[in-house]
C-alpha cells in the first residue's frame, strides 16, 4: 500500500551517491527571532561605536556612517560565509544558511540573499518577505529564492547513549529504523509514566511475547544490546 | 481520533519547527482554513461597523479584543483535517454555535491576556476540558510547552503590525502622486473615511496572521503531546507490529495453499467439461465449486485463491482502432437538422474558408514580393567566400596585378628601393593566397610565412624565390640595407614567373 505523503517541513535531497539528506527548513517565527537578535547586536555595536567616535566630532561621524553602511550590508553575509552559515542570532536559534542543495553558502549566494533584503523589505518592514515566506514550501524569502539558499535548522549534536545498567539481550532481526525506534523508546522513557510505557511496549507483544512492565524490561534489554552492551 | 489517520508527520520537533508546521498546515488547507476564518470574521467585522456606527476608531480595538473568539473556527477545522476528516460545510455550520459560545466569558475576560493562548486553546476546545481538569491538563503539559507559545504570540503581534504598515504603504505607493496628497490628508484629519480605511487594512493584516497563529499554537500543542505521550513511538511500534504480524499470516495461508493445490490437481475433477471455457471462466467455475463444498479445507482454499496475488485474470484497458471492433453497432442516428444550427455551421464554414483564403493570399504575396529578395540574399551569402586578410591588415586580398613587377622596377629606378621591395613582397603574399591557396594569417611574421611556404609549396624554385625575396625585404625593412641592383633586378624579373599567371579568384 503506498503511504500518502505526510505533511512536513522537511526537504529531502538525494546526493549523487544515493544518500538522502533531510533538511529541516526554518520558518518565519524562528527567523524573525533570529533577525531581532541580530538587529539588537548591530544596534548595540553601532551605539558603542558612536559613543567612542563622538570625541572626533565631524570626522568621527563620517567614520560612523561608513561603519553603519558596512554593518547594514555586510554583517549577515560575513557571518554566513565565515561562521558556518549563521549570524549570531541564527546561531542562538539553531539556524544556518545553506545552498538549496545542502552545501555551505559561498560569497555570491550570501551577498545576493543579503543585498536582496531590500526587495524583501518592500513596501516596508519586510512585507514582501513575509508573504514570500508564507507562500513558499521551504519558507524562502525573495533573497533566498534569488540566491538559491535555504535557512534550515542545524542538527543537534549527537550525544552518547545513557542507559540504565541491566541485562542485555540480542533482539530478533530488526531493520535500522526499528532498532532506532527501540533505543528511542528506552531513552525517552524518563519522561513517560510507567503506565504509558507498558501501553507502548504492549504494542509489540507479538514480538516480545510479554505484557506489562516485563515487556518494557525486555525492550530495555534489547536496547542495551543494540547500544553495544553484549555482556 | 487514531494516530494512524494523522495526515501530518508526527515526529519530535523543536518548538520553532512546530510553529513552522503550523504555517505549513495553513498553506496546505488554505481554502478550508480561510473559509472557516471568514465565515466568522467577516460578518463580525461588518456587524461591528453597524453597532459602532460613527465611533469608527473603536472597531479595531473590539476586533482585537474578540480575537480568541475568531480563533475557534480555524482551530476546529485544523483539528479535524489533521486526522483525515475535514468537516463538510454543513457539519461546520451545525457545529459553529456550540463552538463559539463554549467558555466564552472566560476566554474574553481573564484568559484574554494569557500570552500562550494559542497553545491553551486546543486544551479547552478540542479536548473539551474546563475548570479543574483543564488546569491539571495545562500543568501536565508544562512550562516547556508554554514558553515558545509566548514567543509565538509576541512575534505574531509584531508581524501583524508590520504587515499593517506594509499594506498601508503598498496602497500608498500604488496611488498616483496627485491623489496621494489628498489620501495623506484623509489619514491626517482622522476623518471617517480615513478611519474606515485603516479598519480595513487592520482587518486584512489580522486575517493574514491570525490563522497562522492559531495553527502554529496548535502545532506547538501537538508537538508537546507527541513528546510527552510518545506519539511518534506509538506509530512506529504499530508499524513494527504490523510487519511482525504480516509474515506469520502469510505462512499460515501458504500451508493451506499447498494442501489445496494437491486437491485441485486431483483426478476426481473432470477437466473435459471446461475445455472450451476461457482460463478465467474455468477458474471462476472452480472457485464456485470450492465455495459450495462442505469441506472447511476447500472453503479455506477458495478464500486463499481469491487473494489478488493468486488471481490469473486481470482487467486491462487499452486504446485500439475502431476497425478492430465488430461492426455490430447500429449507425448513429442522423443529426436532427436545426435551422439555427445549420446557419451557424454555414457561418463557421464561411469563416474558415475566408481564413484559408487569407492565408493563401499572404503566402502568395510573400512569394511574389519577399521571396526573390530573400533567396538572392541567401545565395549571395553562400557564394561569397570568407574574405582573406592581407598580412597585417584587415582588408580583403585581391590577386596581384600582372604588371606589379614592372611597377616595382620603376620604383627601384626612381630610387625608392624600400617601396619597390615592399610591393614585391606584398604582391607575393597576395599571390600565395590567391594562386597557391596559401593564405597567410594576419598575425604571421615573415618567418611564419617562410615556414608556411616551406611546408606547403611543392615547387622548390618558388620556395627559393620566396626565401630570397623575404630576406631582401627584411634587410631593407628593418636594417635599411637595400639589396644590390643586380639582386633587385633578378627579383623583379623572376616575380612574374610565379605570380603573374592570369590570376583567377579562387572559388
């Protein structure tokens, strides 16, 4: 039976090697917050510079205007190229900019997407940008569309498994996804109450031949084995 | 509600990703969601204008205040659509009054200022909880669920304000200058029209943002429950259990099949009766026989044989020519000639003939007027060879004149030795190009020309002559050392031998 495509915000990309990459496109709320943080940083920096340059009167003000120009146009592009695709605001929200095919952004894409901020800003306060983001499947604003870039969520770092000690049992043959499912279950049982754990484990009764908490314990034993504990 | 019917991928997301899912949901069900939104919001907007006739400034505030009330219709729709049964229009209308008036006072008074109201709304509306149960539920969902919802509210409020300005500005930009001044005045004096205009803009901005806000809050709620109740694990386990159950069932049925097949081939069943039937018909007869048999094994076998993989017959549809069909069908009844239809058909036919005539006329005109010239142009282009370039110059080469050597000798006698040799040399290059098909590229140096000549000229005497001429030319050109009179005379005498042959322009 063909599964109907489920609604999601993930963009799948297949590399020439046949590996499927999942990019989780980032939408308006996270990006608006990241933008606010960046704006705050820029304002603070410029204010500090203004105070520092105030001693130099006219010439100082000229320098400040140049700094204003450079900050306005180059701050995002610089960070996106040299700091792993993320301005400080994006980093705080766990976002990064990549090309639409998943490769890191280069100068041309970063410059295009940031210079075209001007188009997104139209008619005022990012009106077109927001409408474009809403109507695009991958939440691309006009600058992203022109530069062929995506803003995605950075994958969280993978942490080592921490399982409670106990007996380990080899599970019957399982696909990779199923192995991950069992490990997920055991890892996340800290936030599930025992009744729910038992309920979930009983779904697999045909497989463990156990009911109630005994089923949960069996799954835990499988997880320990899968995590490499073959004692 | 069953998780398996969810039309949205249930997986653990970070809260921001969940809000994105909300936006994606609105985009996916944009028609129904906005239908539900405007069913409530538009009448309310108009009603408020009637109720507050004259106090136009009051309306945006009232609309803002009534937002929680407007949120309910889109949420109802999303809640149903998510689990694969979007409500019909009638169902929606029947449900609407109950939807709008439950817990209304609380929603519009003390809960109005709850910054996480989009996250809280599904608990009271979709779960139908109130009072103590609702409070307990919210405590269970916990602070990590509420936090992002508060941020969501802040962001959406700002986005809505920004969109209002953007819309105002957009219209302003699109209005011609002359009118724009008056338009500005309209807003300045706070006149009724200006205020009405602002109300409409505000309503549009709100309509753009609010359904997304509701959906994003709903998605946050879903995400929170997915995390707390491990919905994604439940789905995965169910799928795993189904896979596990699958092979077992197949094995059992295969066993029945093996028994059954031995029965089928048993000699007791007469084949002869069935010989003239098609395979499908034979099979159907056999299935009927099995179904009627009292033996449970045979009945089980019949059931197994009915499964799609074991059916030898399948329906295929394809196109084929009508000639293949037996011509048994009666001819089409003649068309009833209607006067109007006839007239219309006649008119269309006339038009078509007229168009055809026009087409012929245009083609004829083109053939008479344009074609000869176009053909001539094409012919000329194909005949003209690409122009050869003279050494060092961008001009076409023509064959050297036959009396070039006499001319050169006259120059020599007149004391213009350099000019004389130059004339001979250039004439030779032109001659090489025209008579010997050896054009020298414009960028070639004298040495290049020599090398070319050495490689491509068959006649050793000609090669020798060209070599001597080149050396003389180089001496006079670069060292200002004219050749001896005897040498010059020889060159002039020998030149016509090679290059003055009645030059033909190469085709």
